[in-house]
């Protein structure tokens, strides 16, 4: 094979390599950390965790879903993306308001977090959130060194004892895109979640420990259908932290495609020269 023929044979490799690398590099440009919720509150009950309207971005705040804002961007956010950065206090809408028992619609799951001033930035979520703790006896969660608990089996909310009060957390993972919902498939992976701190006395006057929270919602410690229907709830502050990282490059698709093209080039080379003894 002459140098000219070899160059022609390798041309598809260069074209495919360049094209796939461009696609791969552009697939995930959302990186670093989003912090949320400086003034937002949540109302926690057995069947739901409701994000209330947030006063920080204002009553007129809305996002691409056409709904109000129930969280906001807080100081310390370092999220980097095309069209950024986010401004402190920018309004956020948290998917469906509800992160516990009722799964959001498919459309809302792909728009878990949307932003008032950046319509192309979107976070999806993997349903369900969590998981919670396998320990559902919160009487054992009674010191800073004790294991966390959940109020009932299947709850995604983890309760931890912290110096006489309780930290409640919910873990979430998904994808982040700065090109809208259409870019989620090739978007960045993120992990994070929300946390709430219970410091005020519970509505029944008890201290906000994990044990007392469980007994407030489920007096027999075993949650019954009547407990779920009781309407008992607690409203508290909330905050969120979500860290995105880019998809590793080069991708397996690129490497596999490059291997196929090299095999084709080798076959073309052997055909042009014939089989040699």
C-alpha cells in the first residue's frame, strides 16, 4: 500500500475519532456544587415532605415548569455550567414539592430542580430517593455516637441524634444538564440531598430527638394506616447540597467504534497487498 493509499485508508479513523471526541467532551459540562435553601422551609408528615413557597426569590418567582419557587441558591455555590454562574438568591423549584411516598410524573422526574433565571439548567432524579435506614427503632438513636434510624420501613428520611436535637436527611442522585431535558442522557452525574434540622419542641411539647419524633408520628412505634392519615406534621428549615461531576472520557462507545474502524482498515490493507507467505 502506498503512503497515499494508507492516508486515505486512515481518513475514516481521524474523522470518527474527532467526531466522537467532540460529542463526548460536550456531553457533560455541569460540574461542582449547588447549595440550596437559605430561607426555605419544609413540612414533614408520614406520607410527604412538602417544600413550601420560599420568600427569598419573591412571590412572583417562577421557573420553566410555570410554578412558584420553593428553594433558592445559597452562598458558597460553585456550580459551573454553560450560561452560568447562578446568582445567590435565585429561585429554584423542587420537583413536585414532594419527595417521599408519591412518585413524581415522568416529566417532573426529569425536571427535579429547575431555575428561575437559567431555563436550560436542569437536574433529574432517580426515583425513589434514599434509601433510608434499616433501623426503625428510634429509641436506640439516643446519643451522638448511636446509629441513625428511620420512622418506618421504606422511609427515605434518615434521623440522626445531634446534641439533643435531630438532623434529618434525604439522599438523591441523578443527572444534570445545561442544555435542557434533551441533554440529560449525556449529562453530568450528581449526588447529594436535603437536610433538615429539628431544634424546636415538637407540636406535642416533646424535645426534638429521633425517638420523640417517631413517637409523635407513630405513638405505638409501629406506623399504622391511621397514623399516615392523621395529618400530624412538623415544619422546619431545610438546605440542600448537590455535587456534579463530568462523565469519564473517552467513552466506551468511542473506543469500541475506533476498534471497529481499525479492523476495517486492516482488512483493506490486507486486500490491497494480498496474503503473503
